[in-house]
C-alpha cells in the first residue's frame, strides 16, 4: 500500500472540501492516516521581516479564524483525521517540513488547472511540487479566473 | 471511486517502473483502467518546424525503440493495461489531449523532487500540471542531479 501517511494542505476556501474529499478517498483506499495542515503566511515572512507595525493581534485573529474553519472542514469529512495543524510561516516550506516530520508519503493540494497549484497569497504556482519530499497529488478545483 | 480512468505518462527511462508501480497500485485501489502514454518530442515540434534535414528515419527509429520499451514496461506490471500509446508531438499537449480524449480523471507522471516534473527533453518543469484537465499525481523518483 503506497500511501499510508497523507498530508492534506488546504487554504480553507470553499474549494477545500472538494480536495479534502479526494484525500479521504485516498485514505480509505490505502488505509492511510490523514493529517490536515493550513499555513497562514506570516506577514513577517511575506515582507521579509520588515513590518513597521505590530501584527501579532492580526496574526492571532487569523489563527483563531483558521482554526474554526479547519474544524468545520474536519466535521464534513467521512473519515477520522489523525491531526490538524494550523501554523504560520512560509506556505511551501511549512508543508514540506510537516511532510518530512511525519515521514509522509503523499502531499495532497488543490490545483487550479490553468494556474497550477494555488494555496494562498504568496504561494508560487508549483511551489509545493518543487522540493517536496514525497509524491504530490494535485486535485483540480474550478478556477475562478 | 474518484479515479476510474488513469493516464500514466512515462519517459521510458529506468525510473518509469517506479512510477508505473504506483499507477498500478492506484488502479487496483480504485478499480480503474490504465492507459500508458509515451510522447516522443517531435523534432519538428521542438525546433519550430525549421529542421533542415529529413528526420523521418530518425523519428521512425525512435518510435520503434519506444514501442519496445513500452512493451517491456507493460510486461513488468502486475495489472492489465487497457491501452498503450506511443506518439509524437509536444509532450504536455499530447498528454493533456489524451487525458481529454479519454475523459481521464487522473494523470500520473514522474517527478524529480528538486526539479519538478521531468519527462523528456523540452518538457518544462511543471508543464503537465499546468493546463491539465484533471487531477495530477506526481510520483517522486530519485533525482540524478
């Protein structure tokens, strides 16, 4: 069974359930464990540490909101989730680090067909694929653009 | 079952069997049908039609060699293959066209972690992902570079 430890990366938009359902199907098919991660791009990270105002309140609010959305997503899934992670940092680097830490064999992400992978602000089109320590499944979601 | 019609794109290097075995596992898990495609990048295509010598003999030899390698690959697989395609043209465009024609729900390709997807000469790093009509599974193979 090739996929035992699956990391699903979501941007917690409406499209995340589509991607999550595919992840659930993969877990069922291969009897794998699912970890879901959402990365809030740190403002400090995005702007190279040169942020002139204190953004800790904003980051905290983003964290709270994301945690609620994550729970709502988990509640919609038909399979148990081993772990959810809401963290801050660089999107691709956090996803890769988590996959390495968990010795994941598959990363699943949403992909907008024409634009490649799209997660959240700052993510480059194929950032998750580049440098991934394992296989990557890009699940096509409808592009709004 | 999300993946019923799977298109496996291979470059017919030694690494193809690794990717093909993952494809076979996916087909087994989802009871899907497997089509394997190898695209020989047409020299005319690669050089914009401006090839000063007659390359039809070379193309024919490439086609023969690829067909043999394809058969050898199929012989190593534990599952039946619905169809094999050895064709010439643009790599990404032929893969996408085939996926559309077959109404595929998944394209599987090999991926060199650091360099993204790598199929054969001329393929851009993430060309298969961009513009794919369906989900794409990038199977990590060892990078030689």
